[in-house]
C-alpha cells in the first residue's frame, strides 16, 4: 500500500529530529498541528486530498504574511515565512503551468456547459479537486472569471 501524506509527515518529522534540523522539524510540527486541529474540529480522519487542502491553505496564509511583512519592511520575518513555504511545498504535488491550468479550465467549461458567471460555482466545483495544491486557487478563480466574462 502506498504511504499516505500523514505517514510521510511522521517519518520526515522523526528524520528531522534525528538530524537536528530544528527549522524543518518546527514546520512539520505546524503542519501536523493544523491537520490534527481540523480532524478534531470536524471529528473525521483526513485523507490525502483533505491534507492537501490544509497544506494549500498554509501556503496561502504564509504568502499573505510575506506580502504584509515586506510592505512593513520586515525582511527577517518575510524570510522565515519563505523558508516555511519551501518546506510545506515539498508535500504538495508539482505546480501546474499556466497552459495546463487553462487546458483544465477549458475542459471543465466543456464538461459543465458553463457559459456565464452564474455557472462559476459549478465550474469551480469541478476544477477544485483537480487543482487543489497544484495551482493558486485565487488565480484560477480570476482566470475562470475572465473566461466566463468573455
């Protein structure tokens, strides 16, 4: 059986402890805490897709923080957040190119018959599972709006 994302995180946490990699260990502990929090809140066991959603949210939060820190002139804090993003992205699937995202949007438009902004929710519902963790969903949303607006 293939190793789940949660099992991989546990193994990497042990490896980071043994090697004394405090920075990596800290980020992996943050990831595990976020996963555990969601499991406790929703009283469920998260599968890999749901874990990817948690990781995606963590990356988005850190990117927002980086923007805020940079605009406040706190490069030291922005650098810390960038380091955390690098560790989190190790567990996310490879990002899709703009062309691949556009192709998936066109495929979803064809599959759903979406024609106007009223169809946006239906379209995003089809796209989200395919793109979660592989593309910035905010950017995808903007592209879908542009596509449906035309």
